C-alpha cells in the first residue's frame, strides 16, 4: 500500500549516527520503492534463539510493515480492549487504532498514541486485520493511515500535528477490509481510496493535511495497491494498479497521463519501475504482467508503449521485487517464484517452487546479493539474488508474519503476530 530520503547509520554504544542517504526504511517498500536496500547487509541466518537482538511485544493485530528512521521504528496496530482481534466473523468490536514508536537500539517502547477509538463499520477477511496499511515517515513527521478511521500525522516525538477523518467509509469487496498504504513525495502525501463506492486518488499537503488535488477513479472497484512515484524526464508520475486499468498520473495536477486495461481481479500488488518502464502485475482470477513506457499517453493497449507483457505465473498477493537487473514475481498460493529480465520480460526461471513456504502476504525484499521471502508461517527463505535459483537457507521467528520486513544496515525488522523482532548477528 513515498519520500525516499534516507540515512545510513553508524551503530555506537548509545546512539545511531546518520552517515549516508540510503539506509532508512521510511516506507513499506524501502528507500527505492522497489523492495530493496542499496546499502544494508542483513543476516542470512536466525531462529527463535539465534541472532535475535531483541523482541518487543505489540498488542492487537496489524499487518502494516515497520518503518525505520534513524533510531526510531514505527508500527501500527488495532487493539481490542479484551485483547482479542476485534472480529470473530460475526461481530466487530470497538478498537483502539494505535501508532507505536520503538527504540532501535534496545527495542524499548518510546511512545504509543491512540489515533482513534472506533468500531469498524464492516468486518474484514479472516486473514486481515484493521491496521493493514503501513505507516510512512520523512524524518520530520510520521503518518499513520487507518483507512475509514482516518489519516494521522505525528511529530517524531508523538505530538499530533493534524488528522483527516473526513474521507468517508470504504465499502470493500466482500468486506475483505482495507489496506492500501499512503506514499510520501516532495511535500505531498498520496492517498489511494479505491473501494466499491466512489474511488479516488488524493494528494494532500504533508504539513497540514489539506487536499491539493483529488482525482476520481469512479470506474475502479476495491484494490489494495500502494502508489509508486517515478521520475521520468524531470517530471514525476504516480503509477497505480487497478482492476479496470493500470494508470499513470501527473504528480503536480493529478491528471491521468496513460492507461492500459487490467486482466485480473481485486489487485493487491504495487508497481516497480526501471528506466522509462513501469512494471505492474496481478494474478487473481486472471494473470497479467507488463512493462509500460512512462512516455506513453492515452490508452497504451496495442501500442509500442507496452514494452512487454506476461500472462502466466503473475503475483496474486505479494508485490513484484525489482533488484538491480532482476525482477521477481511470487505466486503466493502455489509458493512459486519466477525471475525475469525487467527490460525485456525474458524469464530466467519460471514457477520454481520455494520449499518450506506456502501462502505469503509479505512482499519479498533484497539486499547485499540476497532475496528474503517470508511466508505467513513466519518462515523466511533466503535465496541468492541471481538468474539461477539457489536457496541459502530457511529461518523462523516462531510466529506468523504478514508484514513486509524492513532491511536497515546490519539488521532486519520483522513485525510478527505478537512481536516486533530485531534480527542482527551476535
């Protein structure tokens, strides 16, 4: 479901000192928006008893991914007063929608804020909670999006700066719940709002929350995708997946620039980009992936602005991972992985099974020559980041995981069902 200004860290005995520009994980897809960290060198092995630097309990339920800025980690959760999940398949209970801030060195809770206490207007899928959108931060403010419950802006010390709770209520397909994450860029926060009612894409002022523009997406039903910001020839575009169309928008005005018809239902996956290509793929009740030229305008179908397309083994839940010159597509329900050339669509391997994994909601991430694929069981399979599938090993934190891990310097941060984990070699 981003403002990718980041800093590297020098870990001292009592503090973290920023050094360079690519080490914070300020958004669920990392500093480049594609699932990779250019500088991190995370561990390859861990277990419940090995290389766990710390684990901190998180009450409630949430699949929003942790984000990291210097020595602070932010996580969201929806907490039921009775300690339950807030939804038993029949009744929805009142929930506290919370943002937590943890210290990166020791894992201690620095502060927590209840954005709102509310009873959701509809239920959610049995595998989804009510805090599925990941927070994001620019180092000055942190933003927590709770969908129909609103968007909240806090200072890094936990002071509420502004809130917006006037977007209305989402009516999601089959009451599957909400989950698209906002994205930061320049002085804007881009907020997707696709559901069974009037869908739209918003650009808000980061400092005030004021609407800068709103673009209707009335022909788009529910999706759970997060916008990708790309820079093409000095101008920024927003790339949004959709069931009806995949589209590109002008960042400044919100005007639609290009579109191409989708071929799958209920999109969940977000885009990646390389050079002048935006790459988007979906794989539920249909299968479609393609690379679309950012210079194209209007309907791209049947034109040279579709650089390549792929109609099989496209991801249904986890978003594509772009690592350097390699594109990874994971078909979650069959636990298979494909590796492609992102410029041409040439497959290096297709639908290769990853032993030990079944369904995954987390998007694969990559750093330092390795790819990390995390299943809902809490198992993470590490493979070589290469054209040939080579499995390095399998690790576990001992509890379920739906959130995408964050890779920062020599650490991995994983938001599990009950805990936030910091993984670091001892």
